[in-house]
C-alpha cells in the first residue's frame, strides 16, 4: 500500500509538471512574448524549450514507471483487472508520448538549428509547428488528467 501511495503520488506530480508546463507555455508565456521582436522571441523560446523538454522527459519516465509499476504489482487487479479509465489513460498517454517524441526529434531539433543559424523566418514557422503539437498534447493531457483523477468514481 505504501508503494502504491508513493508511486501514484509521483504519477500525479509528473502529470502536474508536464500538463501544467504546457498550460503555462500556452496561456502565459506565449501571449506575454508575442509583442517581442522576432529574434528576441525566438531566442527566448530557444532557451525555454530545452529546459522544459528535459522536465517532460523526466515526467514521461516517471509516468511510465509509476503507472505500469503499480499495474505490474497488481494494483486494482493489475493489467487485466483495472477499470476502463486506466485503458483510456494509457491510450491517450501513449499518444501524448508519441507526439512528444516526434516533436522532440523533428521540429524541435530543426527549430534549434534554425535559430542558431539565424534563419528567423524558418525558425518562426517551426516554432508554430511546435506550438500546434503542444496544443494537441495539452488538450489530450487535460482530458487524461480528468480521466485519471475521476476514473475511480465512475469505473468502479
Ligand atoms: C501511459 C501510461 C499510464 C499508465 C499505465 C497509467 C496508470 C495509472 C494508474 C494505474 C492510475 C491509478 C488509477 C486508479 O486509482 O484507479 C493512474 C492515475 C492517474 N493518472 Fe495515469 N497512467 C498513465 C499515463 C498517464 C498520463 C499521461 C497522465 C496525464 C497526463 C495520467 C494522469 C493520471 C492521474 C491525474 C491519475 C490520478 C492521480 C494518481 O493516482 O496519481 N496518467 N494512472
């Protein structure tokens, strides 16, 4: 029971970091940076995104280890015994992770290279692509949090 409590606390904290970070980036930092001159704005995101994405990698590792860890040890009947909310959470969670891996190794690497070589127009277009993917993940994340947090109320 102590392990489940600790693991699911880590799970909730990882969720907080990833989804909270996306909400902050979208609703707070982006509008605040909108009026900045393009090179400055790109430079800001060039510094912000690597730091945030490091936290996202840590969150993903924590979510997977804690989520699958408790199931592996038989929490709520294990892999086959849990409610449908756990299946839904896994599906949306794995889609979020796949989106992030694509974002990290595709547009994010291109963005960094374009900012570093001062190709501002192309860098801005790539930043727009990153924003779209983060928006999709933010919506999926909010949905997944609601499912994960309330599933026990409706699935049992
Ligand atoms: C992808 C693999 C994942 C697995 C295997 C997994 C597994 C679990 C399990 C077993 C629980 C406990 C549910 C219960 O008590 O009935 C849980 C809870 C929860 N999950 Fe996930 N989860 C995953 C991904 C995610 C993601 C990506 C998010 C959010 C972005 C998320 C958010 C939550 C929340 C908010 C809770 C309720 C609080 C807590 O118990 O920590 N999960 N998850």
